[in-house]
């Protein structure tokens, strides 16, 4: 049928690639050793929503705590011309300086994790993303980076 709603996806961006361990209670930030952060550019299509995919392939130091989470945060770039939201989060102030986007519930087994999370991009032209490890265990790193990939999307007619 014509004019049925369907999802229209944009291009996937790997916004975080962490080739290092991340202690329980720690978060990623610009300048963290082994962490590559890539800006999400949503300025052309202005998609209102996105799917954020967390991939932890090198598992944990031990089984995460039941009910543990990995939390996703965002700061906005180009909010006034080309000026970014400041100050940018550092190693200990992520919850005070960044916008909370959501949490991935982590399985309390020491296994690889691949988790989706729907987030809002309403009002977001460009952004940086961060994760906070609240799993109760260190995220390990031996050979494969922990990543967060963002794929913007909208709903449009067929």
C-alpha cells in the first residue's frame, strides 16, 4: 500500500572505539588513552531518532553485577555557530556535564555483549558520545575494541 509508515535509516557512525580497559565506575572522555571519539554529524538530514549499538567483545574481568548497566551520555557540538557545549566531561564529572541518553542492561555473565538502545536526536545537529561503566566489573581489552555505533533514523511514507 502507498503512504504506509516505514523507517528510513541514515549512515552508521562509530562514535566510540575504546581499545583499552574501562574500570567499573569510570567513563570515556576525550583524551582517555586508547579511546577514539568521532563526532556524530546529524546536521544535513536532522534525523529525530537513532539506534545506539554497544559492542563489548572482549568481555569483563569477571561476571558483571546483576542489574549493572553501561550508560550512554551526549554533549552537543555547534550549539552556537561552531561553538560546542562546554565544559566537556572529563574522567569524573560525566553525570554533571553531559545529557543522559539511556542505559544498556548488562547480562550478569562474563560473556560478549551486543546491545541496542533507541535514543532521541531531537534538536541535535552534531554530538559527542560517552559511556559510563556501571556494570560492577572492568570492561576488558585484549584484542577487540569496545564500540558504540549510532545509526540515525526517521519515519517516512513508502
